[in-house]
C-alpha cells in the first residue's frame, strides 16, 4: 500500500517508500460501472429479489478497492536516486514490499 516501506531482503534495510500502487480495474470496467450508476432509477430488474446491476456495481467497487497487481512506484530513501536505481537493478529479485 502507499506509504509502505520497500525492504531489500539481503540487508533488511528500507530502500524506498511506496508512493503509488498499480492496481484496480481497467477503463472499460470503470466505464461500465459509471454507465450502470447513471441509469439506476430509470427502471429496475430483479431476479429472485436480487438487482443484478446493483450486484455488478458492488463487485466492481470491491475489485477496484482491493485488486492489486503487486507492482507500484516507490521513492528512494537513499542518498541519491541514482544509487537506488543501480542497487535495485542488481537486486530486483531481492526487493519485496511489506
């Protein structure tokens, strides 16, 4: 999550702070959710008492809030971002987010 440390496994030192996560839903799914929200109230459909459009919006909201790809952007906490870039290339398999 944003604000979490990026730790180098080899040393146990914090090398960066996560500034953004790459996650969430794609543009098409978001547009579908927005469209459904825009037409809610224009009519209704219920299947055995369940509104399928409301379920789709709720599922999409959950995916958007909790889907994480494991990728993100981090800001170096070292003396220079260049040294971080060099170190991260050498140890890319050793870096993990906690």
